């Protein structure tokens, strides 16, 4: 009896050890992120913190707590912001439940603010309980990540090639379409495993927006431009991974895989990622400088609903996106309205300094000013909050 | 004498309705009836809830239109178009059935062997430890099985899958069921993970059944000169066959509904039935887990409730069959 129990324990411990060993074998993805010779040298040096000052007067009598919900992509940023901001005596509780769920919670008015990586469409706004302010908070690239033996970061790909890969028209890594863009590399004949998000996602929206603009094959295969872009699309082939971690996990585990994730995930998982050809024909590495360049030459509409993909600047990384805070324009609770104004004016100014350490890119000056102007449109029972 | 008289009075005393209901008997009866009713009502309420939640989609597309298509493309849903239904669910029913079948084909023989070994062959000292080890498998959370599936099982299955794809996959006719390329995420992998998850359930039930195999049968078989293997076959395995069926169907119930572990390794391909078991697919449970948080397309969420309804129907039917078989086994 005693021996039996002992042996059970011993085997259990051995099993745990085995699990542990299995878990640690996958970190050999090999992440050298050396800039490729020949690529446009955009990503040189370090980006300085923007150092915006908060000019908005602090609203008195603010509520001591706020609740928000939405995008998982902005969750690390929110968590950093809310923990730093807590020193002002205001607790901001952010539930990272997904962009679509965030929009639903806002529509049901069960949270003080929502957050989505894809802006609310007119059909979404029709279901809301009033006009909604949509305010960009940070910028970030979606990177095309891959796991091909012997191929480091910096593989060059254009939109049409990526589109053909994700529709199954290019099936091996040494396809002439890929090889011709990477003459210095010897590509293997490994079959390509495409990996996409199985859940609805703002990341998918940004990625498919780029493919729709750059890949006629992608649009044709999906049956038209209205069907080829969205938080979910009808992927013709491929492995579906749940969440950014599901995609990065599948890419990291599968030889020959290609997928798309937010840059932060590729960096923490040590995955290689591609230089993507932009509108002006240059292959651009995703980094702070090239993401910021994506906002150059963008004319922002009054409601700040815009896309940053396929920017016209020659240094722009073409698969760039943002995330929108969603706030009802007309508030009915004075304390909540004051707290919302205080928190977001802080996040858009002082808070922008915290973005770089988490691999997000702060908003450029002109966009940041427009966002603050948008925030000032908030009213309390019809009266402006900030004079 | 007096006790006897007392007993007589007790029996003779007429028991009115009020006495019955106010006494302990009636109260106890009421409590257990209420409890049973709660279970029944919960299941009924669940069916009604799923139908009510899915009603908009059912009204828009028709009740059976979900079962006539194998194409799930929420992004193509249009509130003004009701045909064709973009929320076809045949591929999910197929995925649920196929992964469960693979699981059963692998798990049942292994579970029966494990149970036979524990009850008839293992040294007495080992039996207890082995039993607890098998039970321990049931205690592993399914998300851990999913992780293990991705990081340990997929690399291990890779050579097997590639071998199948390059040999059986090249054979005409049946080759289509094993055609490559094999990337790991597949019905096959999901089936193997499920097999390991249902193994302890089947093994535990079989172990109990084999332990109660009549001793005199075993003795009789031994007396007739049967070897140990023949004793196990004649006196333990044969009389337990229908009970093994029941145990297997209990395991099948678990396999049909398993969500997270399957979602993590099946590859989540929702657009069509993938003919190759080495290809990606999806199950009814996995599509719900994947999509309900971001179900923002027209009728998307309602369609997921319809999937939930059919999953419940499949699970209930399987459970009813299991109960029938177990009942038949007990009657033997």
C-alpha cells in the first residue's frame, strides 16, 4: 500500500517533469532580427518618447472608478495605463474580451467606454444608444510572421504574393513568386501552412484590408472587395488559431508556416517576420519609425474613422493599424464624464510616453491633437464639459 | 405480546391523506420528486433557451437549412438575403463525429486492455497504483491536454502523419481520406487527444465491471484447464461485452462535447468538409468557443445558438442510447 502510493507519486512527478521538458522545446524558433541588406533603412536608432503635455484642465468631482471593455490587442497597454493612472486615485477596470464584445458592451451601455481595433461601422452605430466618439489611442503594425528553416527575419513579400499564399495559389516556399523577390536566399521546397485567426479580430480586419488593397487574387478568390475584408472572412484554406497567441503558437510549432500577428507577439515569441512591399515599391521592416511613417499623408475624416494600411509615404509600413476608444458623446453622469475626460486626456498625452516599452507606437502630433479635439466634444446632458 | 398488539394497531390505523403528506414519507417524496423535476426542467429549459436565442436565425433561414450546407461563412451573411444559408453546420457535425470515432477506435481497445491487466494480470501490489494513475489522467484539465497536444503530440505525430500521407494517401479511392500535406493541426490529432481524454473514463468503468466478474466462472474456466488469457477471455471479457459498450458510449459523450483541447489542435477550418483526416476541420463545440465573443455579423450569434442546439441534440441522443445499452447489460 505504502509502496503503491509512493510509486504513484514518483510517476506523477516524472510525468510533470516530462510535460515541463516538452513545453520548453519550442523556444528554438531562432529569432535574429538583423536588418536585411538591400531593405530600405528606415528602422535606424531609437525613437524618442513624444513627451506630450496634458493641457486639458483636470475636471473636478470625478468618479473614482471607470469600467471599460474590448480589444485584447490594447490590453497590455491599458493595463500599464491603468496601473500608472491609479496613483491619481482613479481605478480603471478594463476587461479584455475582444473588440466585437467591447462594441456590444458599449451598445448595451454596461461599460463606461469600449475599445475596438476596427472602428464602429454605421450599422454598429445604429445599435448604440446615441452618438459615439471614436478616438485612436496608439498605433501598431500587424506583421507577417513565418517559420521556415534557414530563413531569417526580413524575407521580402509583396501584397499580391501574400494574397496568393493565403488563398492557396502559392503552395511551396520556393515558388518563383517568392524566390524572385528574394534572390539572395535559398528557399526550401517545404509546403506552406497558412495560419489565420479563428476568432473574429481587429488584427484580421487590418490584415485583410491590406490584402484587399494590394492583392487582386485575394479579392477575386473571396468573391469581391466587400467580402475580402473584415474581422472574419471566409478563409479558403489554412489552420485557424484562437487569438494572437494561437496564431503565434501554430506558426512557431509548424515548419513552413506563415501567419499574421501584432508585432509584440512576434517579438515575445521570437518569431521571424517579413519586410512587406509598400505602395511606393519599397520593402519595409515593421518598426516604430515605419509605423509612424504610415500616418504621413493620411487625411483624417472628422469622425476619425480611417485606415492606415497601404500608406503613401515611401517609408510607411503598409500593414499598420490603430485601436479606437469608444465613448458616448453625450454623458448623463457628471462624475463619470469628468473621470473619462481626465483619464483619456492623460492617456493621449502623458500616457503616450508609456507606449514604446510595450512595442506600440505613440500617435503622431497632428493625429494626437485631433484625438484630443475629439475628446473635447464630449458633453454632459448636452453641455460641453471642457469649455 | 404487547409489542405485537402495538404493531397490529399501527397497521390497522387508517392513514389519511393529510397524515401521508405531512408525515416524513410524504415530505421526503416531495423533496426527491422536486429534485428530479429540477433536472428534467433544466434540460428542457436549455433546449428552449437555445431555440429562443437562435430563433431569429431559424426564422430567417429555415429550421433545416443549417443541416443542408457545409459552408460556414459569417462574413457573407446579409440581413436581406435568406438563401443560401451562409451558416451551414454539416461540417461541424461531421467533425464532431469523426474526431469522436477516431478517439473511440484508439481508446476502447486500450482502455479494455488496461482494465483487464489491472483486474486480472497485474501483481496485487501494482493494482492500486495503476488504477490511481489511470484516474489521474481524468484529472488533467482539458486546456492542459490542448497545450500538450500542440507542443508534444503534434511533433510526435508528424512522422506518422507524413508517412500516412506519402503511402496510403497515394492509393486511389481511399487515398483521399489520408491526403497530405500534414501540418499537425488536424482531425487526426484532435482524435488522438480525445482518445487520451476518454481513456480513463472507459478504463475506470471497465475495471469495475471486470472486478465484479463472477468468481465461480473464473474457477470453472481454470478447472477446465483454461490458461490465464483464456480465463480472462471466457469468464471476464465475454460476459462484460455489453457493459463495455455502455462504458464506451459514456466516453463518447465526453468526446462529443470536449471543447478547448479540440479547438487548440483541430485547425479550425470552417468552410467545408475536409475529406482528409490529416487536414484541418472544426467541431460543433470548437466553432462556438472560437466565435461567440466576436459574433458580430448578421444572425451570427443566433446561428451559434443553433449549433449549440444541435450539439445538445446529438449529445442527448448518444446518452439515451448509452442508458439503453447499460440497462440491457444490467438485465443480463
